[in-house]
C-alpha cells in the first residue's frame, strides 16, 4: 500500500513499522469508539474516571503515526525531488481521503434531512450544514491528512536542514507552545488545528531513521520493568492533566498535552523494543491500515447508531462494568466491520480508494 501510513521503505524493510502502525490504528479506533455518543459524565463519578482512563490508554496512536511517517519519509526525501514527493503524496493519499470525506459529508446531509423530517428540529439548513462540514474537516478524524500534508510541506521547505538539531529545536518549541496553549488558550487549543504542533514528531522520526543503530542499542539497554514504570508514571500524569483541564478547556484530552507527549513517546519506545507482534500479521496492516483510518469514522457515526437504536441503550444508566462492555463491543464492531469493508475494497478494482 502506498500512502503516508502504509508505505514501506524502498531500500530496507523494517518489519516493526507494520506492527506498530496497526496497534496505533487500533488505539485511534478505540479512542473514537470511547468518545462516540459525546457522553458527559458528572465530575468525580466512577464513569467519569473510567471514561478518561480509557481515553488516555488509547492516546498514544496519533503521535506514533507521525513518528512512523517521519521515519519513512526521510529516505524518500533523497529519492524524490520535493515536487515529485509532494505530487506522489497528494495522488496516493489526498485522493482516497477526499473521496471518503465527500461520502461523509453526503451522509451527514442525508442524516440531517431525515431527522428534520422526523423530528422537525429545523437543523436542515445551510448554516448548520456548513458548520458540520467545518467540523468534519477540522475536528473529526479527517483532520489528520490536512495536518500531515502541511507538516510534510514544511519539512520539504527546510529539506536541506532535515537533520539539523536547530530545526528540531525550533519545531520542538512550536510543539511546546501548543502544549502550554492548551492551558492558556492564546489561540485555538484544539490539537486538530495545531498545524505546526506535529511537525516536530515527523522530524523526530527522521532522526530515528538516521540514528537507527544507536537507538536500537539504547532501547536494548532499557529494561521492561523500567519502561512499564515510566508508562505508568506518564499515564498517571496524563490523567492528572486531563482532570486539571476538565471544565477549563474545550479539549481536555488534547493529544498535545505535555503529559500525553511523554506517555506516547514511552509507549512508542516500549513497542519499538518489543518489535514482534505475531498476531498483528492476521490483521494485514500494510493492506488495511490506511483504509481503516478512512472508513471507520463513517461506520462509527452512521452505521452503529442504526444497530444500537434497536436495543434501547441508555449509557447513563449503565454500571461501570456495563459501560466497559458496551465500549468494548463498540470497538470490536467498528474495527471488524471496517476491516471487512477495507479488505473487500482492497481486493476489488476499487482498491485505490483505500490506498492500494
């Protein structure tokens, strides 16, 4: 598969890439499954803590993808001119993304129309439709491709300095600004609109590729108990920061929280050290990961509600175990249905729609 998520290096094959990106995609689908429904639980209740705990467990996925993308693009920058590389990215990534976002917009408009006819809620109007389109492209999962292409373009502009520590420091300061801005809100605190907030992780991934031997030796010296302790500490810090931001920020689970950056980096190092995840091979990550990114939100937002509506579900009446089970079922249905759809499309003449 040729796209930002699933493109293997041309000169070498790093098997761990497929494994980590598959696990990162499962984490992203899990995060969206947990947030589906937009439920707000009373502060301090068991379901409040359960919700933020589940959300934080899955928060390493996005940063991991940027690290992997940076790892893969560093060699491509030497194989292609900036114009060739950007043209390649647009044709193999932007096209499928545009197709599925248009499908999402059409589904949204049809849903608004149906609900307006049934409930006469007056929401089927141009203002509401345009607002929903804005949400789709800036605040739904589809923000990633826009941010990624902008981030890639920035690295292409400074291509000569890709391995410069000064460039890394500058990009790191932008990321730090967004991390602080989540609390101060000088500009929009949403991570989906933090255009300069993720370029640092692309740069960091490129450094990982360049210094691969040294990094392998470093991670080999790290013990699993130490990494697990660091994971637990950064996880606890992340929960604390979410709690501090709750009620004060429009995006308390922001990916660019400093605590989540630390948590994501530790998780990535742990996964990098483990390397081999045999069970992941059955999920065909190279063939399906990009398609799962493109389609799972459609399944989650439009298909699952039509299934759940027949079961008279009231999440607010659930006990914590029932809530956990419901979210697990949501994740399993979302991933399995999407996986089946992507696999079917990838084996058909329409395979380019999922990046194959």
